[in-house]
């Protein structure tokens, strides 16, 4: 961390010390604190001034820094607003760990309900005046963020950093790998288990992958959540005939891949000769009776980078907003 911003981190460490004391107690001497935290006395004094400006301590002649009152709120709080706690479990865990390591306090707030309920949740968080917010949501509508430092993991509004991982690029990569395995007829299958925004990115990646290997897209080989029942049945009829049966089926996530296998089994259609790929590297895929090519997003790294970039912006306000995309690994399961 830059020397000029060390006092931001130090202020958080000193706030933790204050929380172990009572109003009227004296903090350890400047010499003791500077040695304990390995900082110079000028840096220490700057951090103490920050705490004094918030009314947590005051200087008493002959005594030193004395605790006035304990923090009534978490002044160095980072809030992660998320509407998919299951998928982002590793991200949330690494975000909280990295925030704690950097002397911040992390909170995770689920976004649920309809649009109005989501707005109320966000407004409640904003009233807490956190140091920064990470937002992952498919829908929040237009909100007044009141100057809150915002870090995005999806383009939900027109401000803040954007941190994401490859969706479409990973799907295109899987199409290319399957093409190398002599697959020439590709189908795509999706269900409502995939959010609209993720589905759009992955479908575009699928189409881009076909273009890269110079294959023509055929609409009858596409079956998604919005496909009418009669067209859905026509899609599965393709698998009954060797002349039309796809060599490979790209599913919008691993749950879709499992649903696809169930649909084939229900119709007594063999999946033995079909190459299958999904997305998300779900643990459930290990129980499929079929090999699966899937994409493993860097979910743990996503949480670490979200915390690092948000704190960088908090402690260095002049840094400009950035867009960063993390690599998604393609793996085979089964």
C-alpha cells in the first residue's frame, strides 16, 4: 500500500483498538502504537486526527489520546449487494476475507423480491453510509446513489467500476474445442434457470464460436426458455435421426445440461454419441452420467479483486473508474 495512504488502513486498525476499551480509557502511547503497527509517528498522528475528527478520541494534556465514545456505526464498512448468494458463495467469502485483511469490515446484503423491494433494501444500505458498495444485480432500476462509492459486477447503472468474467468468450472457446473433436452440427439448449442477461451473453458467445469455425447457425438447433412447445418438440426430434442429430449441444449452464439429459431420457433418446457442454462448473455436474465440458468462472478471484479495487478507490479518490474482466477456465468433468 502506498505510504501516502497508509493512515487509512491504520485508522481501521486503531478503531479496532478503541472497540476493546471504554469511554475515558487512554490509548497506548504514541511510541507503543507506532512500534506495534510499524509506522512513523507522523503517520500515526494523521490516523489519530482522523479518529478525533469523528469524535472517537480526544487529546488530554498529560494523558494522551483518550476514548470519548465507542463507534456507534461501522465507519469502514464495505457492503456487497447480491441477488445470487448461492452462485457467488465463493466470491462473497473471498470478498469478506480480503476486506478484513485490509482492515475493513464487510457485510453481505441479499437483494430479493420485486423491483420496489430491491430499491428499499438498497436505500436502507445507503442510509448506513458505508465506505463503499459492490453491486451485483440483474435489476435495480434507477436509483439515487447520493455520492456513494459504487463498484459494479454487472452493468446495472451508468457509473462505477465494472468487474466481470468472460461469459461469451468461454462459450466460444468451448465451441472451438468441440469443433477440433470433429463436431460439425451444434445445438444450443437453455432453461429459465439462467438469467436473461447471462443467457444473452452466452448465446452471443455460442454464435460467435460458430462464426470462428465458419459454421452456419441453423435456428431449428436452438431451444431456450422462450421456445414454443411445438418448436421444442421439433428440436428434440432432431436427435432421433442420425442425419440431423447434433454432434454437440451447448447448454447455457450445468443445470441446463442436466435438464437436457433428462429430456432425452424421457423420450428414450440416447445421449451416448453427443458431446455436451455447460457453464458454471457446478458440483452437481460430477454426478452426471455423461462427460461435460464446462466453464469455471474465477469466482474466488472475483471477490478478492472487488475488495481490492473498491478499497483502492476509497483510499485514492483520484483513481479513475476501470473495467476488468477475469479469465474463465474451461474444464472437463466426468
